[in-house]
């Protein structure tokens, strides 16, 4: 019995690693302890990026490699190699944005607007993810924030959602089902009642290639 239990736990851990390896990067969150560790490391001169240069520059590539080695050695098998690599890249992206904001005021303002919109996309993805049933997880695991509708909050707190014109009918129908579940959920009902669909979003299709299950194949994706 004990050995059966150990084997079952081992299979569960292996399954989690396989899922992490195949999950789209847009769905991966950087663990808090990795973010803090990288922030502290990059404050040291030998591990600091040059944000004025591309991430592929000789200096930044070397720093990226060092940081990945350090956090991988520190946390071992706690996270997947993909999570370590992505955490380091996002640290560079953060430093790069701060540098560009300091160099260009307009960029800083526009970046804050983009971050606010991006944050809303992730929030609606997270809300809908709580409505997923067991047999729907495989389908939903490939859905990212890029596929969510843009939202604008009005002064009266009403929310105008703009559904992407390139999103597939299949995904639209599935999201309508999730919205109905949210309407029947006491924690999400108020959000759905305040939310109304407006005209289609003018946002272009994501650069990442999605299957026909998610994006219309005749769109310019």
C-alpha cells in the first residue's frame, strides 16, 4: 500500500511538470520568491542588465545565463526550467520598461495605459478560469489573456467589453457559457451584471499562432 501511494504521488508530480512544460508562457505566473530573488540579484553590479541594450547583447545574454544558473541551483526542482528562464526574461523586461520610461515621458504614460489594459485581460481570464469544469481543463489550458475581450470601465462603474473580431465562434460560445456560470455565481454576478458588450475590438490578432479552435484562420494572425 505504501509503495502504491509513493508511485501515485510520483505520477502526479511528473504530470504537473509535463503540464508546466507544455503550457503557453502567457499562462505562466512568475513565482513571488523568484521575482524577489532576481530583483535583489540584479541590484548587484555583476548581475545587472544593461536595459539600453537588447536582451540578446553579449552582456545581457551573459547576465541572463548567470541568473538562470543561480536561481536554478538555489531552488533546484521546485520549479521547471521553463519557469526559471521565463522569470529571468521578465526581470529584464521590467528593467527595460523602467529605462524607456525614464528616457521618454510619453512612453511611460502609454506604457501605463497598456499595462492597465493588460491587467484587465489577465483578470477576466482568471475569473473565467474559476468556472472551468474538470473535463474542460485541457481545452482551457491553451487559452491565454491575449484571447480575452478588451474592457473599459466607465465613471458609473459599468464595464464595456469589446470582443475580438478574430476570435473563433467556438471560443465565443464557450466564453458565453462561462459568463452564464458567473452570472449564477454569487461572487461573480455583480461583475457580469455591470458588464455589457459594445462594438468589436480593433486590437489586431496576437502574434502567437493559435489553432482554429481559438482564432479564425482567415484573420491576419
